[in-house]
C-alpha cells in the first residue's frame, strides 16, 4: 500500500510541474522539429490536456480555490 501512495505522490508532482511543458512542447517537437510518433507521449499529452481543462473549469467556471483557510490571500 505504501508503494501505491508513493506512486500517486510522484504522479501528482510530475503532472503539477510538467503539464504545461508537455502540453505546449510535445506539439512543437512533433510538428516543428519532426519527432517521430510516440504513443506514451501522446497519452501523457492527453492527460495534460485534461488537467489543463480541469484547471480552467475550476478557476473560471466553478470559481473554486484550492485554499481552505479563511485568511487566504487569494480569496477576496
């Protein structure tokens, strides 16, 4: 069970920092520099696209914040 928690944590950190790089970088590499098709990168790109859409929906449509405290500086 501990291994699953570690994999989950690594996945969260990976996609938190890499989603924008993968989302914008992979099409640039594919079409700009003519990299070969790679199914793993295609799946990662789709996951990053879904995460980006989720972030936009949370921020602009649902107007939710990840901050839970009452004195958070992002809430007004």
